[in-house]
């Protein structure tokens, strides 16, 4: 488990992290979201003892990072995948890390195999592609077989195979009871990877909730039905329009969009008024949309190219 209590970091005039209090629990993947400059990397650096909090504290398994005797065995991290001596081979880089943490050399061969770098292990790390550097970073994080993993944008630069590999890896790690804390800007990937979400904006906590609750809160029940017969379609629309708290709209393609009721409820109503349906489904908001709605007011570096006309 990772615990933050009132964690705060100020750089001159910039309040990078502002009074963050939350726990990252074991046995699930926690996604760390927030716009560019929100303070995600700074938070992770403080958890890893690479930056000192201005106020508050960050604990790993109940201790400050500095107090961990063999830190790589307690927490594995990848923050900046390119932060490797360019002339050193991938293997030499990992061997040095292993040695300083009392990890046997054969573990280096294991993780090189796990991340798919065994063939490139003797090449200087400076010649690695972006994705290969990412894989080396993940190898370093896995080296000590730690119960806690912290990965800052691990899918950055990975090919589709690599993205899928990271997804399976972190899901497996969480299923084994480990704590996994990862940031990413790829919302569709996060939606299928994370169980829990922590969202920050301008250094402050915006949300700390399960993926399911985050999505449900963003999208009240809504459904879409396909009704082949025009007369029946009008009947269903009239029936739904008479229900309190429901808004309903018939589209030219023969579908009926219903806000305020689930697919199950719409199905029951259709059955009651003898309306035959060809398709019926719940409409769920995407993580991307839910996230955009939540962070619209906290975006520091907005592009103004929002497709809904530049909210925020
Ligand atoms: N060493 C530093 N000195 C001064 N300011 C810093 C330093 N590190 C980070 N900051 C500032 O702190 C804020 C948070 O930066 P941080 O890198 O933590 O954001 P982030 O959420 O990781 O963003 P991104 O999604 O772009 O990676 C930014 O305003 C950044 O400019
Ligand atoms: Mg960052």
C-alpha cells in the first residue's frame, strides 16, 4: 500500500502538489490521471524519495522510502524510461541495480526475458528505441519482485503488442495481491486496465473512486432501442415521454435514445405497450468523456480544440 497524507510540493510560485491525501491499495490497479502539469510525476517522485515534500508525507508499506533497507524489493518504479546511462548495455544497467539491492544476477536474465529485451540486452541503452527504453524501465521496476509497482506512463511509445503486454502484466501483478499505481493519458487503455482511479488537477485531488463508480457518476442511466415499426416507435416514444425524469428522442435511423432509464427498464416498458424491439442496450459514457467533464476546469495547458466547442 502507498499512503499519502497532506502531501504538498511547492516549486517557487508553482504549487505542484496541493495537500493530497489518499491510499493506493493492494490487489488492484489504480490509475493516476490528470492533465499535463497536474502533479502526477511530482507525486510519484515524492513517494520514491526523489523529491522532498514541502509538507505532508508519503509512505510505502507504512514507511518513508528513505527507511526501506532494500528499496527495489519493496517498490519497483519506472518514472523516466530514458534516464539510463546511454553507453551502458541494458543488462549492465540492470546488473548494477540488482547488485546494489542484493538481488541475484540470474533475476536480471529473468526480467530481460519477461520484457522481451533478451536479444538486445548487450546493446548500449542509448541505442534503444523509445519502446525498448520503456521495456528496460519496466524490467528495472520488476527486478526486486516488489509488492508495490509505480509506473509513470508505461505505455508511452509502446507498440500495440507492448500496450497489451503492459495491460496483462499489471493486471496479473494486481491479481497476485500487489499494489499497482500507474499514470497514463490514454483513456481507452486506462478504462480496460484500472480498477480504481485517482484524478488530480492543478495538484489537487479531484476524485478517488472505483472505475465503475466514476463512470456511473458521469452517466446517469441511459439506453438506446431499435424499433423497426414506425407506428410502434411513436407509441414507445409517447409512453416514455410520459415518464417522470425521462427524456426521449427518436432518430431517423429507427432508434430511440432514452436518458433517465436503463435498458432493462426500457425493455419492460416496451413489453408493456406491445412494442417489438430489434436491439436494446445501455449507453455508457467513455472514461475519456467522464474524465474530460471532470477536469475541464483544471486543464493548465489546454489546446482549445475541444470538439464540443472548447469547454474550460
Ligand atoms: N523540478 C521542478 N522545478 C520546478 N517546477 C517543477 C519541477 N518539476 C515539476 N515542476 C512543475 O510542477 C508541476 C507539476 O509537474 P508534473 O511533472 O508533476 O506534472 P504531470 O502531472 O506529471 O504532467 P504530465 O502529464 O505532463 O507528465 C508543473 O507545473 C511543473 O512545471
Ligand atoms: Mg508526468
